[in-house]
């Protein structure tokens, strides 16, 4: 398998979190985000969004919505904003 290059995550609406009250939160910095996922091991990437990390219920990537695992929200060491 070849490495996969992901681009365009910084575009408006491409990557969002949705809180428990169904409000969306965008990236705090919307510079052009490019990620290369190698074929043997995936690196860990961190993204910072507006809103409180403990309130995240869903993540939306290119119009596809995923439920957030509660164990990650509860153990988050990211301060509330």
C-alpha cells in the first residue's frame, strides 16, 4: 500500500465538532492542513476547536458525522474554554 495524503481539512466546514446542544465548532486555526498517513503506521495528529472539549458529542469530517466516544471526552486534559 502507498501512503495516503489528506488535504483540505482547513477549508470551512471540512472538519467540525458538534456539542451536546447541536452547536458546531470549527478549528481555531484554519490554515491549510495537510496530513500524510504512512502505509505502515499512522501518526497521531491533534486539532484544536473552539468550544469545550468535554462538550463534544460528534465530529464531522467532510459532511460525514461520527459519534464521539465518551471515554475520550471525560478523560480529556484540555481546559474548558
